[in-house]
């Protein structure tokens, strides 16, 4: 795949990753809310490929952010596990659903979640 070796393509991936890292470190978001839309809109990925690619990047981002936030004393490991472990069940259900729902519906659901989150942030 020559596209993967193209310098402008690699630069775009680096910009997407940097933006996701900045938002993740600053606001605790960035993975899905930054990477997925940019991969779809800027690089033409399909929703499923963008989601999978984003998830692999999020693992790296989350690990680094956790280490850094832990160094600042901002990590409550017990509460993180209390939220994170049940989320594994949600991941299994979500991944199963994603393979069965049309990509148009996935895109619409993602947009609805982002708009709802934005409205909530503005109103609170």
C-alpha cells in the first residue's frame, strides 16, 4: 500500500495523533472524538476502519495519560477500575453491534453523541 508510505499521509496521521493527544491530556477526551472524525473526513477512512484504528491509538494515549496524571496525583485507581472493568462488557457489546449496524447508522449515532456532549458542556 503506497498510501501508507506517502509523506503527506504520514504527516496527516501525525497531526491527527498530536491533536488527539493534546485533547486527551487537556480534557480527558481525544481518542474517539478527534481521531475518528479526522480519519473519516480528512483521510477517507470508513467508519469501521476509523473506529478500529482509533481504538489502537487510544490504548497508547490512555496509558501515557494515566502515567502522567498519576505522576500529578490525579488518579484514583479504585474508581478507575470500578468504571473501567464494567466498560469491558460495554466494549464487547458495542463491537458486536458495530459489525451488525449499517455504517450510516453508526455515523449518525456518533454525530448525535458528539452534539449531545457539546450541548451538555455548553449548558453546564
